[in-house]
């Protein structure tokens, strides 16, 4: 018998698994992988164009507003309110000031002091501190601060609840049920870290008094700690664009924009007609604004009516805040879409603006296209060069959007490139939160984590700097507490893809991919809040 070679009994493919995988890859690549990835590219290009057109539209409108629109005092009826020799302060409407807070150890004095310093007749002002604190020490400190101001003749009320049902919305709603509120015509809301100027009410209230169809006057936020670190500078750039462009355009063209939850004066009749505060989402402020708008009420944004506030200065706090701000609007869109469509009290153009521009483009598409296209789909096309991605989508569109964003914060124009990289990282969390809100998936859809504030620390830091004393140090986090595995996973994916593109690619995508990988790594190790710009 001829000698049998054992190798002849084993298929060649078993001895060459890499060759077999290569054959399978080539077999499914064209009909499945390329087609699927090309479809994803087309979907992302559509979303990119939607965002691009929206940004260009708002850029054109804001230029027209600044050049040709009259100042709000001339577009609306406005006259200052002054005391009358005969009637005294009775010309002034009674205003309720609501300050919701929760364990605000560092900032409670700032907000209460600023509210008590408003230049409004004390007999026409009711200050309501809505304290949901669970820390008994903090509750005692806040109550003593209220008593201190009450002893000076201020009508300040300290209100607590037995539970935190509804979170902020529940506290505001409970505050309006108090018997002494029935005589108030307007309510102004300030979060615990907000410090309005003394003339805040004197500038805002006349718009409501002399324009009976106006429900809300919204002021602008200014940030006391914008220069603390690179992360706060990035936040300032995004929020300044929101206030400088988005709010201004909505106010000037449609008399609608989302209430920011604080530094705004409401007509109490409008709140009641709209159905009051609801806690069905984590954006009770936006919920109320949309419902009031659908009932025909108008809003006004005043860019020069400002209140000081504080930005989250730790990445953990910032991430929780962004989850709430991304999940809430998406969930509200899901709940109110048909209500907006069926509404018969506002015109079609306003409904289209609210559904398409306000919700779909800004609250959903803007987050998802940034994450899906620039952090997932575009890197994957490196491995499948047969997929076509037009140059305008990866260069001209993002560059235009970035330049338009610089309108809000011209002092930070030199940080625009890093702003793109940082926003791409944050889009990962915003997309995840948006999907949770749209699908009502998981237990985080109604998650509410109060943003940590460091008001006294920031004030002491500034005063110590002026007096050459050492500034108080924050508690250092351990390495394990800093690590964010999701960001590090994306950093590894983008780095490997960048190296692959450097070796085999031809479009120089690796320049962006490596820089984006570095940014993901910095955030992944939790050091983004320690880099000084």
C-alpha cells in the first residue's frame, strides 16, 4: 500500500485561516459591507445638509436682525415703571421670585442675596426659597439665611417638601400653590447659582405689563468661571452660540424659543393656561414653553438682560448635565409630536419651525450626525475604500458650521479646532442620551442629577488670587474614578484606524483621526477639566 500523507487528509483551508477569512471578506464586502456603509454615508450626508442649512439660515437671520431689526423696546410697547406720588409703589405689580435648590451648600447665599438685592419695592416682591435639600445641615443654613434677610424687612419665605417628587418641576409647582401667591402676577425663576443684576425686574417686567400677549421674557446667562479650564471654555462657546444666535433668531422671527429654566420672567396666567409645570420629562422648562407657545403666547429674549451663573467644572458633572439636556428634549419630542401637529391655534409655519428646526435639527440631528458620521462611519470607510465620501461633507460643511459657531464667542476663535474635537467626544454621550429619550429605553430616561456647583470655591479662588493667598484646592479624584471606559474604547478604535490610514490610506484622514483619538484619551482619563486654556 502506498504511504498515506496525513496532510492530504486535512483541507488546505484549515491550514490557512487568514486566507479563508480573506475570501469570506471579499465575498460579502461588495454586496453587503460596501452597500450598508454607503447607505450610512448617504443618511449622514442628509443629516449634515440639514444641520448646515439650519446654521446658514440662522447666520443670515442674525445678521439681518443686528442690522435692520429695531431694539425690543421699540418693537414692543415698553415704558419704565415708576413710583407715583399719590399711589406710591402700587404701580408695581407683585412679583414672585422662586429659587429652587437642592443641597446647594456653596451657592445658596449668592442666589438668595442677589434676589434680595433686586431693585423692586419690597412690598411688591415675594421671594420663595424652594429647598428640596436632604442634608439637614444645609437645610438649617439655608433657613437661617432666609431668616436673616426677613429680619431686614424682605418678604422671603422658606419652603420645604416632604419628598422630591417631580424634582425641580415638582418644587416650582408646589410653590405656586401657596396661598400668598394668589396676588402675584408674574414669577421670575433663578437657579441656585444665578445672580441677577439689581435692575433685572425693572427692565423685564414692563414688556409683560404693556404687552398682554407676551408670556415670557428670557435673560442671558453669563459665566463667572468660564476661564477656569479648557472644558469651561468649550461650554462657553456652545452656550454663547445658543444665546447669541438660536435664542435671538427664535425671538425675532417666531416669538418662540425654549425657556432656559432660569433667569426668565413668566406671566403666571400663561403658566396656568398652559397647564402648569409637568414632570413627565427632565426638561420641564422646555415642556412649559412649547405648551404655552401652542396656545398662542409670545416670548421675548433680551440678550443684554444678563444674570451671572456657573458652568460645570468637573467632567462628571458636565456629563450628567448633558445627558439631561439631550435626553429630555428627545423624550419631549416623542411625547408632544402629535400634539404639535394637531394644534389649531398657531399657524403651519410656526409648527414646522418647532418640529423641524427646534426639535429635529437642533435637539436630535445635531447630536447624532456628529457622533455617527465623524466618530463611526467616516473612520470605518478607511477600511472600505470603495465607499465614496464627498470632500464637501468632511471639509466644507464642518468648517462652515465651526466658523458660524465662533459668532457667539469671538474671544475663543483660536480654540475652534479643539472645540470641534471636544464636541465630537461629547456627541457620543448626547447621542446615547437622545436615543434613550426617543425610545424611552433604560432607567435613565428620567434621571435627574443636580449639577455640582462650587460658587464659594470660585469666589475664594478669585479673592485669594487678588490677595496672593493660596487658593483652596479641590479634592483630587483617584485614577480609577477618573477613567471613562467608553471614551477610551473609542480612542483605541480611532487610533488604530488612524495608523491603518497612515500606512494604507490615501486621503490623509489620519491627521484628524489621531487628533480625535488624543482628545478621546484625554477625556477618557478624566483630565479635560484640569487643562488651563
